[in-house]
């Protein structure tokens, strides 16, 4: 990367766009303005646009020739970053681009300012060469790190659309092994409240005869969690879209379940958990109890509690529907409660997302990665939840979800870093992706 480009990146990194802290609200907006200024400077149009309570950096760059008949590509990144604390663990100023050895250090250098910068520089290269074959639409937000959904609302209301999408907000499996994430799991969050009487009771006088709200809560929660085989009840497995043979072949290159569990310091759920790790975390639903409130924890209290509350989340596999699984889970929990118990259940959810491995955009994007890097990306899924993915899927926008971060990039941690040579390679690759997607016309 030349000195001028490095100075541009340093200027962007220096903006402390920490969305989690209201004190940096104007800095978040300033980072969005920086992205808009860049797009305008290279020949596009862009504005930091109010949308609901937040702002989106929305921009466009037309194809170099015949834009009326060129494909349209939507590019998403985010310009907000995680808080840098604890500052005493940083070996350099988190908002000063620092290059040491093979790595560039700064908050947001990987997640996601550095990768947003790559997408803009790739566009600039093609524009200046009069060789941009697609119409580019940019939609950047400043609330990804706090789980905001403004970008989802915008996608749902957008009437222009796109022929393909690109998200560079991820990473490689390991150095020089790129991946495309084809799917994300959905998420349904349940809040339960249980009441079993008028007041707490003496367990010696009423134990074994009166309902205990904590016991009822335990039964409700157990009804939706994994059985001895590690899988959820069948009614919570409806609609799963199984991975294709091509996906399963790609997954052979993923780390083993034994290694993943060991690296996390985790203990297997059951005897088959390690061998089935990738299937369970990428292509199956799961349920986890996230909290229980009841009684007087930490105190030896021989009381029968008549109030209890709990939280449980269900991760949806690709293909599953929020309303179907939500209703099925609620039924299981209500059916598990004994007569006489009052159970209140409130839930809401975000759907799973799934891109087709055989979609032209995915194929062309993989061709571009192979052309530049000499290796074809692995097609994987992600166990987490990303609301933008199902929003794009619902609009029919098949999207390349990838990036140049690495497991050792310290994302969300002190000393966040990015392999410095990946800036040039990333720009080369993003430019090749833009070019290949021109074949969608």
C-alpha cells in the first residue's frame, strides 16, 4: 500500500467511532461522513442519510460504460468500532494506525474500517482505470457493534435492489485460506415468568404438597433443551435446510470438533458432540438457558418459592421459520408446566439466512478470489446471527460474505490487528470481484 493510501487509512482509523458510548456519537457520524466524502471524491454520489434514529452512509458509483444495462452490486460494511478498553493492554494508541512487522494495529483495522477501506479503494482503482463494469451501491452503518437494525429496515424498504451483494466483514479460516459464509443461524429469545401461589412457603410444612415455581421453571426449560443425543426435540427441528454435498466436502477442511472445544476450554455436551460439532453449530438448531432467577441464591433458605423467571434462546438453523419454531417452543414449555402453575412467555426473533452455493454471484466471487489468491474459498456457514443476511435473502440479493480477518486478529480485543499485506491483496481481490460480477449482465 502506497504512502498516500496509508495516510488515508490512518485518517479514517483516527476517528474514534465507538457506537457503544454516547459520548462518541458525533465521531460515529464523522466516520460515516468520511466514507461519503471518499465516494464523492472518486466520482460517486453519497450522503450521510438520517434513517430512523441513526444515520446510514448511502452512496452510488455508476459503471464506467453503459450503466443503464450494467448489473448493480450492493456493498455493506460498518464504520463503528468496539470500545478500546482496557487501554492499559494496548501496546500502541488504538486510534493511531501502527505497523509493526507483518501487522497493522488499531481499533477497527479488521472490524470493520480496514475492510470498508479495501472496498472503497478497489472501487477507486476501477473508476480511475475506466474499468468499473457494475453499478455500485454502498450502504454503510454505524451501529453494527451494538446490534442495531437500521440497515435491515433500509433494505426492507429499499425499492432499487441489486443483482448481487458483497459484505467484507469477516475473515479467513487461517492465513491464506479464504471462506465464504453462506448462512447464519436465526435467534428466538424467550422470557419466562412462573407463579405458583400467593406467597413463599415453609418447605418443611408445604414441601412435597405445594407447587414450587423454580421446579416448574426447570421443567419448562428442560422441555426445549437438547436430549441425550444432543439434538433438540423434533418439533424444534422443522424446516432445516441440510448442507449440500459441496458444503460438507468443504467442511472437511474446518478444524475438528475436538480441537474447537479444547481451544475454548469447553467440555463436550455428550459423547457425539465433538464428532458432530460442525453439523450441530452450523446446520442444526440449538437451545441454551441464559439465566434463571428464583429463591435466594447463596443463602441456605428452606423456602418453597412461588415466583421464578428464566431466559432461554433458540438458535434457528437455515430454513427454519421464527413463527413456526417460536410457537412450537412455547407449546413445549406450556405443556411441561403442571396444572395450577401460571406461566407467562414472551418471545421475539430474527430469522436465519441462507445464500445458495450455486448462485452465480457466489460462483463469480469465488472465481475472483481464486484468480488473485490462487485458492478457491471454502463454502461454510456461521453459527451466529446476522440480521442483514436474511434481509438480503428476502430481497433475492445473493451475497458474498467474506473478509480478510484472521483468527489471531484480536477482533473486539486489545491490540486488534490486520495482516498488512492483505490490504494490497484485499484491494486486488475486491477489484476482481467487482470485475467478475460484471458478467451478471
